[in-house]
């Protein structure tokens, strides 16, 4: 593939959409704050669900709880898991199994034991997660290798305790 010259930049100071159409994310940067922060990118056309979402993990099974989640078995979701006592389930894109009106499960590649902790999910795909430590007020520019990360629907940024985030896309 030849060099792509028609790249663009998106900037956010809080959670939201960078773009709502297919793109390839070529680069990411973000600036932290006084508190530890997180940047999570999802490929989705719907705002991620974060209110009153919890998860627990036993071995490889992660059980997610959200009142009246409305999902069905076979739905593909992108999900970000908060840390509990220094450990979390593995962020990623998963096919879920509906186990009740308020619960669904997914299979994590890693086996762990985690008590109830917060999570954020969306119908779509998880693209990436980056974290900053407390007091990291500098611009962080992680490397994205190859041709970048393909988002087929749009790019939503979930930002926690960050000053700003940017993507370069084409």
C-alpha cells in the first residue's frame, strides 16, 4: 500500500465521537491530568453504556450485569473493564451469551477471580485502551504499527480523567 496523504485529525476534551463513519486510526495522543486516566476507543454507532454496569469474573467466565440490557445471545460487543485490586478482565471484542434480562456472559482469554467491578460496553467493537498515571500531565503518543486500526462504523472515545485526546485518521 502506498503512502496515504489525505489524513485528518480529530480532537476531544471529553468523551464523544471523533467520527461517525468508517476510518483507519493512524495515530493517537492524549494528555493526562492530576488523577490516573483512561482512553478507550470503540468502533460503534451507539454511545457506550456505563451507568450501573458491573462485572465479575470466575476462571474464564465474565458475568456482566446491567438492568434490562436488551442484548441477545450472539451480539458482538466492545467492552472495557475497570480494575479491581490491580487486576481486570481483558478489554476486547466479544460475542456474548444472554443469561438473563439483566445479565450476560463472555469468555475471557485469561483466567482470573475478580469481585464485582465497573465496566463499559457498546454494541460494536473495542479498538484500544491506554492509561495514564496520576500526575501524568504530558502528551502521550503511543505507537500504532502498520496501517493503523480499522474502524468500520465510527470512533467513539471514552475519556476518564484526561485533559484531551486526538486521533489521526484516514
